[in-house]
C-alpha cells in the first residue's frame, strides 16, 4: 500500500511534467532570453517567494552566483528571502506584506528583473513586490500555478508568466524547480554561444 502511494506521487509528477512541457516551453525560452539580456546589460535579478518558493529563490540565486553546470564568471542574482534581520525588522515595524517590497525599493534599479514565485499566484507580499518592480521599471518573470491567481492578472505585456497547469502545491513546486534549472541552462547556453533551443 505504501509503495503504491509512492508510485502515485512519481506518476502524477511525471505526467504533469510531460503535459506542462508543451505549455511552458515557449514562456521558459522567452524568460531565459530576457534574463540573459538583463544580465548582459549589467543589471541583476532579484527573487522573492514564501516557504518552498523562498527555497527556490535561494536555489536560483546560488546557481547564478556560483555555477549551474558550466564554469563561468558569477552572475548577479539575489534572493530577497535570506536576510533575517531585514525580514524580521520590516515584518515587525511594518508588516509581513512589506518584507519584499522594501527590498525591491532598496535594491531594484531600472533594467533589473524580479523573479516572483508563488504557487497560488496570490501571495500578497509577492504581489506588492511586483507592483514595486513595475514602479522601478523592472521586468518581471512570475512562476505560479493554480491558474495564476492575482499575479497572473497584474503582469504587464512585457512580463513573462510561467503558470504550471495544476492545483496541487507539491506538484507545482516540482515543476518550478525544473523551470529554474531550464532557466539556468538557457542562460548558460546563451553565454557560451550555444543554441538556446537545443
């Protein structure tokens, strides 16, 4: 019985990834192109999200500042989820909704990019961060699920929405991780002169 339950998780995850590939390949390719453009113009990527999405932000930033699969110079990416002094000070003195927006206002510059991750698309602090990014003339790439929620409705035409076609948080997070690896690979492929579509 336990094995069947485990197999069910594997099968559901594999089936979703196969279905999502057709839907998400184009926006992921476009997002990798946009990230490459932002980075080669001397700008940076800021990333925000809560819980598992916070971990994804940190994973993404680590792959860019360190390396993904190829040796290269560090790339400027920063997870807005890691400084506990900022997070707790802003959460305590203002509200939890402001923990990312204050950092976007402090660190974001025109031409930078915000990677906004929310499985539901409704995380209020991520919504606020997107609003701040737009105010600062930053591009936004949003990773969501469950239809995209409020985030899906507020993105600008120049933003990119990667919405996993599923309602289960665990499955959405699994695809988000794969998307992050695709983005990192796409950036590396562009940097090394390889065809990003290969």
